[in-house]
């Protein structure tokens, strides 16, 4: 009878260990997914800011700036 008690306690300890490993793995997956989401949001934010700058600059301004910078002045 004593051996069954030892086996049962061992199985409970092993089961708790495996359960803890699964919880840690899921927490890691959630952490990685959250980090990826944050990076995507940051990238979209940077892209939106640069798109707004380009959108609010008219073509005439760009031509004038390029002509002033890169034309032969002499």
C-alpha cells in the first residue's frame, strides 16, 4: 500500500511540473505576440507620419526644391 502512495505522490508532482511548463510556454507565446504587435504598431505609426509629410507637400514644392538644389547655378 505504501508503494502506491509514493507512486501517486510522484505522479502528482510530475503532473504539476508539466502543467507549470505549459503555463510558462503559453506566457512566453503571449509575450512574443505582444512584442510583435507593438513593433507593427510602431512601424505603421512611422509610415503614417512619413506619408502625411509626403501627402501634404505638393508636387510644385518638390520640383522647386529639386531644381534649386540640383540645377547648375552658373
